[in-house]
C-alpha cells in the first residue's frame, strides 16, 4: 500500500468532532463551527448569515453540516447564499467535515459551517 502525505495549504483540516465540539488544527472549538482558509470561529447557526455572506468571492462552495442528522438548510439561507454566488451543499456534520477535508486537500475554494452534534 502506498501512503501519500496530505497538504492543506493555508487552511487547517477538521481533526475531530464530538458532542458539542469540533477540533480544527488541534484546537478545540466548542459549539457550532465556521472554518476555511479565512479563519476558524464560532458560528451562530442558520440565523447567523453575515459571516457566511462575507465569504462571497472567496469561496465557491459552502458545506453546511446540519448536526447529527441530515436536514434541509432553510430556504431563505440557501437563496441568500446562492444569490451571493456561493454554492451550498448540506449534509450531516460528520459527512460535511470529511468532505471538507478531502476538498481542502485538493486546494478547492471552500468553507465549512457546521452545527455541533
């Protein structure tokens, strides 16, 4: 088996997650998460649209982790993000973290907003 080292350039991957927390680049972040090449911070959830809309022009796709279960992103939030030119992909938070890490290693212009599980 051949193993390749993964490089993440400017952004740091999600190292882990659990009930009420995420670990990004070795640092524990309690609560909901917003991360990407821009920074890592607490996210206020679906009603906290300002930091998501501020990513317009910097990212192509925003992965939204919906918590432990797959759920629909509120239509108004999806419409605001898409109107700003940000693609939206929603999935449960563990899957969103894994997908984010894979595409981050490929150098894609992405961010992750995830509700804690």
